[in-house]
C-alpha cells in the first residue's frame, strides 16, 4: 500500500527566497503610474472590441494613450535624474 503524503513542505520550503526584495518592491512602486496608465489604455481598447468606436471612445483612447506616454516619460526622466550626478539633470 502506498501512502499519500502532502507536498506542502516541498512547495513552501523556499517561500522566503521567493518573496520580492525591497529593491524590487520599490521598482514596482516607481513603475505603478505606468502600469495603471497602461491598464486604462487597455480598458479603453477593450470597450471597443465588439463595436465600432464612437467619437467618445476615440477620445478616451487618445486620452489614455497620452497618459500612458506621459507616465513613461515621467518614469524615464525620474530614472535619468537619479542616475546623473553633479547637477546635470
């Protein structure tokens, strides 16, 4: 007779090593405006999947695209500002 054993210890044995580090959490937090802007853009596109986009839909997509691009520019500028030394930013 074979005994059925749990594999809980094998699955969770490395759970501490699989947690994100503080640096990774900080990077996610810095990128959160870009992530949220991309989600808003995807939502705007999803609304128009099953119908012809109206003028309001097109404005919503354009607005969401501009917000996503602005969030990316802000992230790049923030990253460039922290990497440049000597007041060159």
